[in-house]
């Protein structure tokens, strides 16, 4: 009889499987393409999902030129402001310049210095290799909460001087997501998944149920290890934390975006577990990670596919 073989259960690519330390993840901005305008990313909040009706334009499709339904996710993108300008030298932070006239709600998030030094105009850009900005969302405009979320973002530019031109133009100004991204663009979503809490090895690693007459339970591994070495290795699937993991969803298509005004204030109203969308919004095809109200990072693509770059349908309505 041949020996039974099976691939291991649960990827070791994501290890350890424990809760992330913060909601907004760290991003390797050197790998993110600068196909957006100004910033390479933005802070948004997941509102919920809807059904969109569209006309299929995909070549050689069975539903070509017909009306189809697609799932979409609504993201609310309140305006952001620059919190500080961070200069890098040899891939390390060399200087951090704080912006004046910050929102008072930031005091609950970070400890602000009483005296501000290091004026931006006196800094020589030739002394540094790169510059990035820390932005914060003006989330109080959404009604979700008051305390902003902060995240470091890269600036689109060929060199540090080009980046500084955009930074100086947008100091103490509200930056809109509509000025960063455009309709039809592919983006990546970065953030935390839903938290599941303590779960067993079946749900956590996808093990196969044991035979119904098995000893000591069906929903567990058959063997946790040999006598020697007399220990349980970390590769054995065991019960533990599931969810609240940092994940990236690649190549999400922006099918619509806009701004909530007095004329269309009821466009996205009474969304389950969220409420009303009150500021700028972006609608993506498909689903993204996290529950309603989860803060997410929407960034330029890191590996855009050629198929996603094509326009496959015309949006008709959203219900």
C-alpha cells in the first residue's frame, strides 16, 4: 500500500498567527507604483457592500452587451491633512518636521510638543535622500468617531525636490481622495481582517475531519508529534487566535467615486452597521477585508494585472 501524502495545512507565510499590533499596516512604499496623483495612498473607512448593475463589455463573454450584477464595496474617504514631514537619510529617519495649526483631536492620539522648531524653509533637501509625509484623517466629518487615524505615505515625484513642491502646496490644506485616484484605476487594499477570537484547529487551519470513531475528538489533529524530540513544534495546528490579521487585496477596480453634497445626501443612506456616507466615497468592485467602520489603506498597485487595466463594463446603477 502506498504511503499517504498530503500537503501541510495552513500557510507558514503568515506567521505568527496573532492579532496585529495596529490597525493601519506599515507599507513598503518603494515597491508601490506612483500611478496616483500627489500621494501614493489614502486612509478610508469601509461602509458596506451593495449590488451594482452594469453592462458587460468583456470580449468573447457569454454575457457581452447584457446587463449583469456585480458586488461592490463602498468606502468613505474623509479629507486628510499633513501631520508632519519626515526626511530620510540612508533609509533611516533623519528629521521630522511637525506642521502647525493641527486638529485638537490629535492630542488624544499622539503627544504633541509644546514648542515647535525646525522650520521647513530652513531645511536643505540635498542633505537627505528621500521625504515622506505622515497624514491624518479628519474622521469627525463622517460621524464615526473624533480621534483621527495617522499613517505614513509616500509622495509621487521623481526626486526629493519634486516631492517638496507638492508638500509645500498642500500644507494645512484638506486633501481629497478624488484628487489622488481616478475612476477605472486599480488599487490595493491594506488592512486588518475581521476578528474571530479563539477558534479550533479545524477553522484555523482547514484540517480534515477525522473518522467518526476516532478517539479524543474529531475536530483536532491526529498526532501532535513524536516522543523524541519530546515537544510540540510550532508547525502543529493548534487552537488559537483567528482574524485581526494584516492582509492585502490586490488589483481592486475603482468603478465609481464622488462627493456627497446636499443634492445627493441620501445616495448612501442607512447602510447596515455603518449609517450614512457624508463625505467623499470610492466604490470598488468585489469585497475587501474587515467589518464595517474598519479603517483601511487604499494604495496604488504593487503588481497591476493587464486584465484589470481594461474596461470591462459600464456602470448603470447601484442598489
